[in-house]
C-alpha cells in the first residue's frame, strides 16, 4: 500500500464520530437515519462523515428502494491496518539509504 493511502486512511479515522460509525457498522449494516439516531446526530452530519469514509473505501453502500444501507468494508480495514505495520520496515530502510 502506498504511503499516501495509509495517511489518508488514518486521516479518515482521525475523527471520533467516524470511529463511532465504524464501531456501529461492525455490528452489521445500517442506514443513515439509524446511524444518526444511535449517535444523536443529524442526518447531514452523517452524510458528511460517510463521504469521508467512502473516499478511503472503508464503507460499502447498498440501495434498497429509497434507503441506502452502509456496511463496513472489512477487507480495506484489515489491509490498511496491516499496511501500517509494514511502514516501520519502509521507514527503517529509507533511513539506511540516507
């Protein structure tokens, strides 16, 4: 995984509301109104945060008539988490070449 993607992933998780959304989605798919209700936030706020999570591929969307259900993209979440573990090796090797 490229270093800039790792940084973008962590920027997306740098907000408490987004971390709370991910925690909710670990329990299963939810629609925006349900997420807003559980977190005590307004739907436009949830839409904003979902856009940030979508940009880095952390969520999936499924439309059912007029309702969009969000679910966690666990493959991306796991891959990004593993990528941060490999950063240590990348940084060490780049420091040796200097």
